[in-house]
């Protein structure tokens, strides 16, 4: 499974460099003191609970970034089911290099596998519907690339990556401007003036705001925020495919099927990233 296009080599290199610097600083002294420089060994990535595995491609990138001579024998790919006792891969090469990258690889894979597993579970509730499951910007600072990548591995769809690649006019933008229409007008002017190619989404909280949004040009998607099912159904009927629709606001797994039945195009859920548990994985030495 290829990584999303927004995760470039440059972005990955910066992420890995900063993460390794945070952990290693002037050196991995425990390893430098006890492991000969020329010693070569192998280690297996052991899966310790059932999951959708994620972060394998990233793990390989981390190993190769630190030491080009490390070699991986991949057993399970990103997005595949893994069960307790499975071996995801075997890494072979410098023992010092393996031990110096071990924790970064595990931290990334444990978090990503948890998100991918939760995303697939939630996405299973939408089978047979046209509704797509979206993540949000409720991510861990400096770890967003991994968390959003994991959502894709789990079968979900990325919402905007950040504040720069889509305009979302939320309650505060609208309240500060006095009206939804005024906020959209200013956003449209800004896009035109700066020659940008950005879509505009607006957050609506009431049927009155939905009606205002329908009659405001320039809107690509209307978010139905914290609406009950009856209000959401009414809103979707009023919008009638004039814009894309997105349900959001405290979404739970138990609500997914009922929300999808309203006909919304998307359901966005911050829980995919902020509430996913870590999957238990470990890197165990294999002597060669």
C-alpha cells in the first residue's frame, strides 16, 4: 500500500530526523557501551494482539533512513489483518542500528495500528452505503502524518490535512463575521485575490443556517454539526445534492449506520485519531 501523496520524502525525512534527535541526542549510550560496532544480528517484529497492521512501510523507511544497510524481510503488509503471535517482519543488519531505531519504529507502528484497526471497525458499519468516513485535525502535534496515514490504511478517507489545504468556516468564523454569507463572501474574495485553488466548507448548526448556506454561492460542502437525526434528515433533503454534506460533532460508532441512512456524503470523527488505543507490538532479538 503506497503512502498518501501529501507524505513526501522531505516530510518523512524531517519527521524521522526530529524524532531520532529527540531520542538519541549525543548517542545511544546503553547500546554503544554493550554492543560491538561490527556486530550484525536480526530482530523480529512480534504482534502481541489482533489488529490491522499499520506502519510497516514507515518502519522500513525509518530503518533505511538511519542505516541503508539494514534489510527487511516483510511478512505482513500495511492494512492486512494480524493476530497475536504473528511476525510482521524480520530486520537484519547492524545490532547498534536496530537498537537505536527500535523505539521509534514501535511507537509509530503501535499508534498507527491502533488507528487503522479502529478505522476499519468503524468503516465496517458503513458497508452498503455511499457515506465515507473522514478523520479530522484532532491529531497529536508533530505526529499528524502518521495518524492520517493510518486512517487511510484502515480504509478511511482523509479530510483536509491542515489549515492550508481547504477553507473550513466554523462557528467562530461565522460568529465573528456576523453571518455565514458574509464569511463565505470574504473567503471567496480572499481565494480570488490570492489566486488559490481551495474549496470552501461551512459549518451549520441549525436549519436556518442550512437554508442560508444553500443560497450562498461558493460553498463546496456543508457540515451538519451536532444535529439530531431528524434535523439532519431535513437538512439533507433541503440541500438536495447542491453541495456535499458532512455530519460531524461527537459521532460515536453506534450512530454510524443511522447517520449514513440520512444520505450524508461524509461522516467525520475525531475519535478515529484521538481515541484509538495502542496495539501491543515488540521487537525481539533473533541471534544469527
